[in-house]
C-alpha cells in the first residue's frame, strides 16, 4: 500500500495579494508502506509546508494529496497519522501518561484502553518509569520521546516529524535517532521526516528527498542503502558516499540531479 501520494501539488500563500508567496510548485512524491523518507533543503524551501499539507493542517492550492489511499482531509479525521514537531508540545499540567493518552481520549477510547496503550507506548520509548512525572521534570530528550509515544498512541500507519531532534545536543540526538529507527522497525510505521541535517537524513532514511529554494521543488531523490543502522554504519563508506551525494544535490550539481 502507498502511505503518501502527492501529485502536482502546489501551495501559494496569500494568492493575488502583494504579499503572495509561492511556497511549493509541482510536487510529485510517492512514499511506500514502511519507508522512511527525509525531506531536506535550504531554509524556506517549503519542507515544513509540505509536511503540513500531508497532515491536512493547511490545504493545497493545486494538486492532490492522499494518505493511505484517502484524501488527506479524510485521513486526518480517521487519524491515519501521528505527528511530532521540534518542540515536544506537551501539556505541562498533565502527567507523562496523560499526555500520551490524549489522542486516545479524543478518539473516545475507554479509560482502561487509554491506560494500557499509554503504558505500551511509554515502554516502547523507554519511559515506563516516568509515567507519573510532569513534563517539567524531564530532560528535552525525554520530552521528545514522550511526544513520539503520543504520536504513536493510536498505532498510526504514518508518522510525520518536523525536526523533532533539532533542539537537542548531538549525543542525545544520535541516541534518539537509533531509538526512532527501532520503533519504526517494530511497528512497521512509514515516516516522513523534515531535517536540516544531511547526516541525520542519511542515517535515518531509505530515501532522501532534496528540495530547491523557494518555490520548493523536488530536485533529486537519493536512495540510501546502509548495511545496518548503528554506530558502525556512521563510519561506513556507504554512509559517507550518501552524504556526499545529498550534499552535491543540495548544491545543484548536474551529476547529482541526474540521479533523481
């Protein structure tokens, strides 16, 4: 099954006004079930806008957006995806467990089901012992793990992530990258991941989608085939070759663009 399909998608903010901005133009992208795809490009190229179109948080100006074979608007109502942003966005007055329960609560799940699912998700991200804590009692990395647990609470087939590790230190970031991959492998979740980091995109992804400066277009797609996704992979020739290829694509080298 196709997790995401975008066909000739464009997004224009303030159309027809003096402050009109063409954010995206002619986006065609298909993401298969279980794939991990990163979006990378210069600041302002429309990566986060594209993610929000997939999530139906904003409408496309032109083209079609489908998630799990449905229009994005229907997929949002059916909770076909979970979403996590750079800021964890936890409610300070709710415990960790009750933060994770929130999407289930909104869906009308019973108290027993909410508690069981929250416990399952917190165990998955290694925070079972912190269920009764409040967000202010957690480190930034722990808060992001709670946000991921919350995004996965309804067992969505698709996970949308907008620079979720961008504000973390390098060691925490690398640890959470490995944990995220383990979670996605265990749950079979498809993932669309926005990042500014070439190394992060390469380590996490099956495919890295490279975007141009505004108006954002897809200029190259780099397939990544690493022998494993562990510390040894970060030292492998395949890892450095993929980083070089993505860097060349971001610079607009003709040879890199030809691989798209």
